[in-house]
């Protein structure tokens, strides 16, 4: 985990025009202004949301993306990136920078479905939809007082989650337009136009899977694709009708399923060990050898820069770490507090040096003054050994009645045992050919997941009513060393 208190991302101006210029001779083109904007934002986005997943799958995504961009008249003008995140998501920013996560790549079942995801995002660029969006404060969404802090960029980032995939909420009209454009790109790129409806159905299955296996309060990320691109049965049906209007029959154009399954073989599934593992409300990092567990009702979001923490009633914060430095743990806690406060008016109401689960710790509470009162900020810093410190920064709504949960969170931080470290292993998507002796039940038993049947059905887009057949290819998730 990298040191987290870097400068906050400059809030990307998703409300600006996407800069699509049109030429009668050459079709759409990206403006130089937006091209420069996207180029500058690109490395910051990767640092925030998982980084570039460097693998054969990355090159594959770029190849399919360029094919789709060419179909949209934007050949050579877009950048397609496979992001190292297990969150199921895809998004686009001005300058035609398109991102798809490995979590999404794992659940689609064909090259045509992947192309439809990329085509949809290109559709948002061509449709200039980003200029019409507004950033939304999580606290406003929850009906909690919105903070207005002079000079405290750090706390603004903690209490406003708009930066998380920009919080885009496209309108129904915009989604429909991107869907329609995407179907057109599929046809011109030579893919099965019905893959768009199949892709939306796959994303709906993912949403259902998350609800059934983890519950809404333990969702892995907010927002996911299904939240930033709202899914409805009507929208899926409409995508199917849009495909019918092309006059093509289902499967008239190829889906390239077998090629896709071959390409995703070996794709990392779930958390990256370098970023640690989030399991429900528990975070464990096998490299750092640390762990903590959030109280009931909290949700955790994993990223390279921080673990986002969201609790009942609008409690919001993060967990991270860095080098202790010459000032020791006290100096680390003081520097952290100063960065959180920024230029805002604040008062330290308590500070204590203590020991938590055998680790030296410094606990600090401040009251940050805002327009309509003050907001309590709780900070906990721990000496993790080897010159490393770890910390929580938690902002609670004014007059918060759930504040008693924060000490429980702080008290849960601890070192992992060697047995626990050994149990934290990465999982991978493996593509296997069904043998004559294989059954669905036999393959499900090979899936390394607490809900193996549900995951097998999600990855392969099939239910119990569709048994496997010898010779076909299916996806499972397992530990690579066992294969």
C-alpha cells in the first residue's frame, strides 16, 4: 500500500464538453484541448482506481477497443485501459479515455459482449454526455449536512465521494443513446449485435450475485456499473429490440466466445494481494501483515491509494499508511492531522498515546468548524513496525448517534498470524474444457469461493437448467497453484 496522503485528485471536470468535433470528410474527432486533458488525467486515474492491469488481457482489450473506435469513426483517437480492480465497472472521460475493470472482464462471456461494453462507453463520448453530469456529494445523498470547508481538500475528498468513478449518473435518455450507438458500432465492427443485450443481462446477474452473496451493506464498491449506468429489464429488452431493428438475426455475426475464453484464462479474480483482501467488512493485507474489521453496517472499498470506509448515517473515511519518518508516531499523527484540517478552523479535543493489540497507537479527535456547526474527525495512527505507520481518518456527521462504532473500528486493527497470512492467496479465472466425465456439480466443486454455485453460474451466464456438455469451454475461479 502506498503512502496515501498525496495531493487529492484535481476534480476532473466531467461537466465540461467532451470536445467531439465533426468533419464532413473525416467524421468525429477529439479536440486537442480534451486530448490534453485526458492525457493529464490518465495517470491520476490509474493511481486512484487500481492501476493498469499489465497482462495479455490488457493488449486484448486495446485491440478490441480500437476495432470499436474505428467503427465509431474514432480510429486511433481513443485510449483503452484494463484497470486492476475487481469492481465490475467501465467508464469514460473526455479525450476518449475508456476504462474497463478486470472485474467486468471476468463476467462477460464473449468478445462481442466486451466490445459492446467498450462501444457503450464510446457512445457516451460521441454523445457528449459527460458535460451534462453533476458531481454528487454522498452526504447530500444521505440527507446529511453538506460540509463547506475552506482549504481542507483532504476532508472534502473524505466526505464527498464524487471522485469515486466520478459519481456519474447518466440520464435515461443518455443511456439509451449510448446503447443505440453501441449497437451500431457492434454491427460495423462485425460483432453480433445482440451481444449488447447479453452484456446488460450479465451485468444484471452480477448485481443480483452481489446482493444475494454479500448484501447491499457489504457491496464492494460504490458506485458499480449497475449504479452509474442503471439497469432495468426494460433497458435490456430495449437493447434487444435495437438489435432487431438492424434486420440481423441473432448470431448472424460472430460473438467469438471461444477466443474470449482463451484470452481471459489466467485473469486475476477478486482482490490483488498487493492491495490486500476485502472480505465483507474485513480487510487483510498479506504483505503488510495487518488486518482490521469494520462494525456491522459498514462497507469497505479497496483501491491502491486507500481503503474507503462508509458507515451508517453518513460516516465516511479511509484507512491507509506510510513511512513514520523522523518525528516518530507522534509526528506522523500530527502531520496527518494537519493535512486533514488544511486551512479550516479546527480544535483538538482529545489526544492519547496508547497500545492497541500490542501496537503503539496515537488517537486524536478534532472538531472541525463548518458553516452550521462542527464535525467530529477521529484519527488513529499505529506503529506497524519496520518504519511503517497505518492510520484511520473517520469523519462523522454532526450530532452523530453512531459515533460509538468508531472506537470499535480502531480497536480491531492488529497484526496477522502466519497461518492467516498463508491463507490469503490470489484467485484466477481458469478456462477449462468440459470432459466426458465432468458434470456441472463436479466443476462447481472446483470453484474457490464461499458461493461456488452462484459464482459458476455468474461467470458462465447459465443456471441449473443448462447443464454442461463435453467439449465446451467454461470458466471457473481457483487458486492457480492447484491447477
